[in-house]
C-alpha cells in the first residue's frame, strides 16, 4: 500500500543534563549510558518511524537535532535550530527548576527563532522515583498553555534509562507534525539577533562560537572543532572564566590559520579579543 511520507527536522531543548542526548540515543539505538558528556554545538541523528493514522500508513523521517543545553548560549542555540519544524521540550523530574526554565527560557527562544511550531513536553528520569520533585500533572499544565501550537497529546513522563514512553513521545510529535498546520516562520534576522546583548564572559563566548560556526558554514560541521578547542583551552561552559576564553580565542585562531588566510584568522582573533574586553564580568 502507498505510504505517505513526511520529512521533519526536530530539535530537543532543555537545560543541561536533563537527558536530551540520552533520549535520542534510547530512541535511535535503544541504548543508555550513565556517563555525562555535555553536548556542544549540534549533532544530527536520522531516524524514521512508521505509524498508522486513521487507518492510513505513514512514514516520518526525522532529522533530530541535539544542541548545546547550557542556558545563556542563546546565539549558538539560535543558529542551531532556526529551521526546525517541531520541538521536544525536556525537563528533569528530579529538578523542578528545569521545568520552570522551559517556560521562562526555552519556549520564548523557540517563539522568537522559529515561531509557534508543534511542541511536546517531557519530564525525564521517571526511574528516579525517590528523587521526583514533580509529575505529569505539572507538565500537562505547562503543555496546556501551548495547545495552540498543535492539538494532540503533548505531555509525557519518560525515562531514557528504562525506555518508558520514549517511543510514544516521538510518535506523538510525529502525529502533531503530520496533522497540524505548521505556521510560517517569523522571519527573524538571525545575524542581527542579540548582537547588543553581550554583557558577560559567557555571552562573549557564545558569540565567538556562533561567529566561528557561521564562518565555518554550519554549526554541525563546526562542532568537532569547537569541542576540541574548548577542551584544550580548559573552558568550563557552565561558568567560563576570562583566561580560559582568551586561550580559546588564541587556539581557535591557530586552528583557523591552518585553512584560512593569515590576515583573516588574525582579524578574527583581534575581533574576538575585543568582544571579550568589552564585557565586565
Ligand atoms: N537515572 C536516569 N538518568 C538519566 C536519564 N536520562 C539521562 N540520565 C543521565 O543524566 C545525565 C545527563 O544526560 P544527557 O543525556 O547527557 O543530558 P543532556 O540534556 O543531553 O545534557 P547537555 O548536553 O549538557 O545539554 C547523564 O549522566 C545520563 O546518564 C534517565 O532517564 N534516568
Ligand atoms: Mg546532550
């Protein structure tokens, strides 16, 4: 029988360590690891699912984007997901503040960058029963305020560790994407976004990474370079200090020197040090 196909880019968003990468790995490969390696830049996973909607077979081809989760890296985040068709908002059931930041940080960012696309809301780590700080009811309340972005089931309690509800959650998003009209983009000019909001060392680092990725072509290609340079410069993404970001700028310039003309990498280096000099803390 003929199968209707749909291709969709989707993005997982939520604070650091809520389990975005783990959910993708569970969904894609059925695997779970207890080590924590923060995601930097952007990684893409392709996965298709087959569904039956109203008696008709559907195939959904997902391109799943996993991006930097640290709050404050708005510019890098923005360049990573600006043409996503849907979003999975992940919070950690053992940390209530991660649910609050879906409302205060992640939804506003999505609305500003891509507009009101279908979203689903997951509370992850349901296996940690003893440490739970909230449950499905609170997630449903939050999801309820976003019903306008797609009608259907859009809240789940999940576990990347046990696999509970993980597949069902992705299927719900697929269903929302297939049955709801995706509104047109807001048309935000990403290059102009937040250029004036560089107030801290973290903001400066965010802009420097986004600028590097912008010149490199795409965030996903730039990711391995950025990751390596951040590691050798000993930058702590949660709380970057000025000296480590200076090392990062110099190391980036050295790396860029390998494939760019010398004057261009020097110009970049100067520009990036200037950005850092202009922030106070
Ligand atoms: N018990 C339990 N631990 C989990 C679960 N999901 C993720 N973890 C653990 O939580 C930690 C963070 O998981 P990640 O998947 O790396 O989190 P993330 O949201 O991708 O983090 P960033 O990339 O920094 O934004 C890791 O140590 C995981 O093993 C879960 O369902 N149950
Ligand atoms: Mg991650």
